[in-house]
C-alpha cells in the first residue's frame, strides 16, 4: 500500500495528529474539543419570544461572544435596545437577495415611541476586539406605523470595531432615516439584505465612519482594495416604485466615510457622499462601486461624490441609461453660513487660489485680485439659481469672467460667474431647501477672484492634517491650503447593456472648470495597481480578517515629516496643474500636462 501511494503521500493512519486507538482517550479528547469549541463560540441564549422585553432580557444576560437566538413570531416594539457587547443576535428569517424575496419568520414591527432625535430598534456600540453580528430578522413599519420620521437609524452602530456584520435581514417600509447608520470608525460588511418598498427619503445606509470630523482620513491615502472600508455586498434594494428621489433606499455618507458597494441588485438606487461644506465635518473620503446591476425607470445623473475620490467599475445598467456618475463641488457657488469652510471664493486660504495675473498659484503668495468695484444695481437669486450684478463704471470684455467668483466684501457671500457683458455679471448661486434668496444691492462692494482647487474636491486625497474645532492646518498652525495630493477618480467597464453605452463621470456645469478629465478623473481607464478586496468578505465566509490596514494607522502617515517636507507644490497654471509628491501612486498626470 505504501508503495502504491508513493513516497510523498501518507495514509490517513500516518498522520502525526492521529489519535491512539484508545476509546477512553478518544472520548476524553472529543469532550475537550467540544468544550473548547463552545468556549470559542460563546453561549447560546434563547429569547422566550421576539417581544421587546424578552429580547432585552436575553441581551442583558449575554456576554461578549454569546449568541442571542430570537424565535419565530411577530412582536411590536415600542422602544430601542442598546447593545454594548460583542454578540450575535440571530432570528429565523431567511432571504434570497438574488431575487429579492424573504421568508419572514422573526418579525419586529415598528411602533417605537417618538423621542428626541428618534429611536431605532438597535443602538449598538461595538469597539475594537468585539464582533457584532445581527442576522435573520425582519424589520417592518407596515403595521401600526406612524408618519414621524426617526433620524437615528433602525440599526445604529458606533465604535471602533472592524468585525461588524449585518446579514440576511428584510427591511420593509421603515420610516427611519437611515435604515442602517454606521458611525465613528466601524468596519465590516452588510450582506444578503433585502430592502422592499422603502419609505420616501429613507436611505438604506448612511456612513459617518470617519475619525472625529473626518480629518484623519483626509491625511491618509484612501487605501483602495483594502479592508479599511465598510462593505455592502450581495444585497437587493428595490426602490422601483419610489420615483426620482435619491433618498429611497440609497447610500449616503460624510465625515471621512469610506464604503464599498458591490455585487448588489439596485433598483432606482442612488449612491452618493456629501462634501466638506455645511458644517465643521469633512465630506466623504472614498468609495468603491463595482459588479452591481443597476435598474432604472427614469433618466438621471448618478449622484456620485462631492469630495474625495471614487472608483466605479464593471457595473451593468438596464432600463433608462443614466447620464453618468456625478461630480460636484458646492462651495464653488455657495457660502455655507455657520461653516468654517465658507465658500471657494478665490481668496479662501483653505483652497488653492490663483496668485498671479497669468492664472498660476505660488506657495505663500496672496490670492490675486482681478477686479473690484461697487454695485450699481443687482437682482435677487431666482429658483433657477441665477442672479445679476451691474456696475456701470466697468467696460468688460464679453465673458471674460466666466468661472471666476464674485464675492461680496461685507459678508463673503459668493456667486459663480457664468457670463458677463460690458458691465453686468450673471452668476450661479445655490439655495438649499428653506434658505433665503440673496440679492445684490446698490452700494455693495465686490471683488473678483479665481480658485484653482477647492478643498477636498473630487480627485483630491491625502493632505496636511487639519485639526481643531476652528480648523487649522496642523503643519503651519494657520488656515492654509493643505497641499492635497491628486487621487483621481477612475471609471471603467460600466456598461448600459441594451445600448452598449459606457457610463462614466459627468462633472456638473458648476464644477467642470476645476474637475478636469485626465487629471481629476479618468473615464474608461482602470486604476493603476488596483485589486478589489477579497470577495466574499472574510466576515461572510468565516475566514480570519487581515491585520489592520496601514491606511488607518495614523502614526505611519502623520509622523513622516521627512516625506511632508519633501513634497513641494510648484507653480500651478490654470487648467494644467501639476504636483511633485513623494507618493507617486496617488498621482497620475495625463500625457502633455
């Protein structure tokens, strides 16, 4: 037999781990294995029913590593459960996220009493070393639902854990914004979820999973292809009856958020990230969107991003073809009241501004003042966002100020110039919901400047660390441009199947002058050196998680003073900007630039 097996093969009885054929020892060994397995997996605690008191009682008796089993049945919940343990909560619902169906067995009905800020079903705090797992539950607002919007998430997760999983749950008609909220630096995966008939303005996920204000994430590379994201995979999100509204079942984020959406079935679902604009918080940091199938029954521009970077690849589209993945920078045409960032006025020190008459930026030089004057008369901002400023003392060349900024000196209110004649500027201005219109009035003093790069704009990544509630550049101790490196957005192999149309990036009209193809974004171009992260996610397959991503190790990047000193920002020419940087992988300049 040994010869037949060959010299390098072993019979089962040759194993060095083979047990001696002693029944007493064998039984003892098996018993020890079972004890070790039980200890590793934790105890199983059976809730008497899916009712709120029974589930709360079972969770209270659980410890880290334990599993709370919730039986089949329907229960109306009137308040939330707070969880600070690394446990599994497992119901009996099963889902098929390939066809959008579910076998609803453990059903929790939303009759949650209103509270300040709203409440959800589970408010969880899970920190490093703990793992949280929520599975097999149906959450519904169908029975006894009330109209009041709840803003803390049906499931809300905070903390620093990298081992969070939410899977095989069914969400029906919930009035929670969002359905799943992910905060602080939570990393993990939500998979095999089914969303049906999402309520108006109720997003499926909202990510605020950055450090503090999100500053640390903007002081590090994005880390594409790593585990340093929260993943949405193999989910079914059906907003086919929701119409043209991006909130229904969609994905949103800010505060340095990092998330991946992959291998999902998406019906009229928008994926987006807010910008560095309306508060101290920074905008979204990085997104990966790939291998999803999109289904549209209306024509839209995909919401895309306002800050950071995005890679989108190998997505298929059916139904109405979208125009493209949107890129937008709101600070170019709005001064956010109460925000420390204000508007990209062309003289805002957080931005890279033109410093010379020839349109270039020079480190340490003051922004260049192209023109100034006093308003003779002006118009009110209209619902379309256009307004005018007339100065009869001027004799300008037609359209010489297109894409420059007019700033009112008294309050730094801005408008983005979209055309001009000999003495009148026509401007674009954003009016957020409920905000008053703005009027240029006779006697207002104004200035004209030009911005080259707006803070955190799409296609920008790592820069100097910004700190403080009143933010400053920590390297200079003042309010200065943080030398953000190019980290372009990439799109490739995104195809509308019926027509063969390629779906790529489409900067908004307001941002097209500073978001440049071949510099800030690349269409039909794979990202150099990029490999997607392991699929399925290791938390889905039960495989060990990799060690912490280098991109989330603050000291590795923030203490590299030599690298920061080596990076020099050279003179920038409008529309043809270049940088030299110690990190060449974050920069790709098109030929000829």
